């Protein structure tokens, strides 16, 4: 190889000594040792008489091991300028070589020049198809290629030698049985995977049985399906048994801590204070209602830990002025609504067959019912606490009116709605829708504002919270008792039986009872808001009397006319009964 490289690569510039590869250095260092063996020069020895010496064997390799050369496909491209014409082929090879064979030989030789394999293969071994081409013709063709297409054959030979050295080292590395890292080789991994796949295919064929023509000898598909299902059932049963055993061990560890107890049926664990129930499928379940409510309750609470920290966030002016301005605007709007309201024509009403009194009472009660039911859904606690509850220590201006429609306790809700239905129906027929709605909203807002002032500037509890329609209902009651001139009251459920009715005395009794309760300090009631509602109702009644309410008083309402009530008799039962019929 070295002699051939010197013989046929002499025209190329020698490569730089610094870029010489390790393999060439080893080859040149061993050339002196090999020169002592009997040999002749490559250029002076004829091909038939040349003796070929076997290369010395590697003492590190056992004599029984030998590397079998592998056939590698080689792709040979065309010449840089394409095919050579026939005259050039004839001038190079003579008349014995055809045009096609000449071009193929030139392509092979040019490929050896560019790939660097010319140093190993030379111009011989062109293939059995070109056995008639001798070395002289091949050498002449090589000379023509060097003149037409100059190539750095020395550098190409170095690169070829480097690749061959790496390939041989890789094959030796794979063949070494003591090398453990070879199992990480991608080629070996792929071969192992293919071997495993072949084994699986063979096992599958054995499981299916031997094929005899169109028939198979072995278990049928039905039997294999049964066996597979049986295996799956056994695996599932084993898995459940293991999970049950692990759960029992975990339960025993929890019971030993003393923080857990068994459920009444003994199917699970729960913490002390929790409750268990049986669902529709007969399974014992642990109620998480208390934990869920506690979590939402914490979210609804203000992010302050102490009273001082809460009050330090705002001043008295910041707590009082925004709601005062909001209530003032609301009262002005209520006055404008009451003064300019004109009852609509039945054609423009949503429920033309229902009297205005019944429609108004239904709308107010429905709004209270919606908020009352919303309090039963724990995810809404945070929203309702901020926007439908009045807290004097951390107030929002709009809560002065929104808390009027908010109730949590059922008894509080029922008492306020019952009073609204009874007193609101007769008051609505007496003063009309405009004055009734304006007085209702104003009484609720002013009652909340009174509670705010009493808690921040008086002796009220600043950390308390209040809600409910009590202030608005007190305002409606005060308004009706101040303006009505009824003299008798019909006893409900008793026909033709009435007693004397003294509205002014009843109003005084209501105010006195509220003062007595406030004096005693009755817990759970916002007396300041009640007084604010009473004051609003009395103020509206006084304003209407000042403007001549009795001189231009309205006739009996539509509900009272249908019920056949006397102008001097208050029959609440008949009014409610007639409203029920309309609904």
C-alpha cells in the first residue's frame, strides 16, 4: 500500500507533517522493519512473477480468530464533466475498449482518487467485466484523469487510512468478548432487539400450535380467550387483595396515633366530630360538609387578626363619609321616583292581570328569597359577606341597601317577609307604588347609615355585622300607621267580627317596645337601624300630610276593591286572600 501510494501519488503535494495521522506514522515507522524482508520494488517487478508476502500476524490476537471482510456497497458518481467522447476513449484505451466501458473505468479510477482508496486498491481489480483492461491502459487512464481533474490524492489517502483504521478498531472492539461497553452500541442494541422479537414470534407460533395445512394443532382461540380472561381476573383479585392489605396496615397506624376513629360500620376511618352516612348504593361515606364550610368561612373572613389591626386600616371619616354620600343620593333618587312616578297602562305591564300591589310585594319577596337561598351555597359566602352584609368597622357604601335584601336565619327571614306582606299590602294601596318603593328603600338605607354612625360615634359594637329588611319594614309600618284613618280591624278567619283599631296608639306602642328592647340591650337585633327606619317612615308621613295627603287621598286599592273591604275597616285577611287568588 505504501509503495503504491508513493508510485501513483508522487505528483500531489505532500501533506503537512503536523496534520499526519497516527496510522500513517505507525505505518512509516514499521516500514524500516518490513524492508529487511525479501521483496522487490513495485515498479520493477512484473505482475505475473511478483511474490506476495502475507502480513505479519498480530501476536495479541489468537491464531484461531480472523476478521472476515465485509462487502460494502460503493456508490460511484459520474465524472465532473460528464461522459467522455468516443475519440478520447479510443485515444486512451485503444479500439479494444468500448465507449461505455471506458467511461466506467474512468469513473472507477476517479472515485478511487477522490475517496483515497487508490492507495489500497491501485489501478488493478477493476472487476471481472473489465478483465481485458491491463495495468498499462489503466495507468494511462489515471494519467489522463490527473491532467484533466487535479485532486489532492495525498490528503484523500490520509483520510481514507484514518477511516479504515477507525473501522478496523471498531470491529475489533465489537469482537472483544471482555468489553462491557459494547452492549451500549446502537448496532448491537438493535440486533438484540431483533433477536428478542424473533424469539417472541417463535413463542407465539408455539402457543398457537403447529399449522397443518389449513388446520392448526393446539388450543383454540376460544380456549386462549378464556385463559387470558382468567389470568386478568386473577391479577385484578391479587391487586385488590394487596391494596386492601396495605390499607388495613395504614389504618392501624392511624388508629395508633389516636387522631382517628372507625366509622359506625367499621369500613373506614374518620376524625372525631365527623359524621358518616350511607349513600344510595349502600356504601358508607364520610361527610365533608363541616370541613368545606370551615374552609369557605375562612375565605369569607377579613384578613385582619385583631381589632386594632382592622381599625388601623381606615379612619372614622373614611368609614362614614362614603356611605353617607351614597345614602343621600339614594334618598334623592327615591324622592324623584315617588314624586314623578305614573302608573303604567295595563298594556305595558309584565303581569297585567295582577294588581300593582301584588306585583310589587312579589318582586320584593322574590329578591329576598334569592339572596336567602344564595346564603345556603357555601361557595358564595365570600361574595355575600362583602356585598350583602353591613360591617361598621369595614363598610362598603353599597351595602347600605343590599343588606336590606339579605337574611341568613330562617326565623329572621320569615318574620320580616310576613310583616312585609301584611303591612306592605295595605300601605301600598294607601300611598301608591312610587311612594311605597321610595319609602321602603330609603328606610332601609337610612337605617343602615344610622347603625354605622351609632357603631363608630356612639356606643354600638363596631365589630358587629347586620343585615335584613327590618329597618325597611319598620319604615313601612310607621308610614302606614301615621297616614291611615281606619277605625276597625276585621279578625282573620272569623266572619263579621271586628275590633276597634287605633293606628296612632299602635305606632306609639311599636316605638315604645323598640325603646324598651334597646334599653334592655337585647342581643341579636340592630336597634339603631330600627330607629332609623321608624324615623324615615314618620318623616315621609309628615311630609305627605304637610302637602295635603288627606285632601287628595287615593281611593281604595285594586286589591281592596276586589276583596270588598269597607273604607273604615282594615281586613288584612281578605287582602292577603285576594292577593293569593291573583297569584
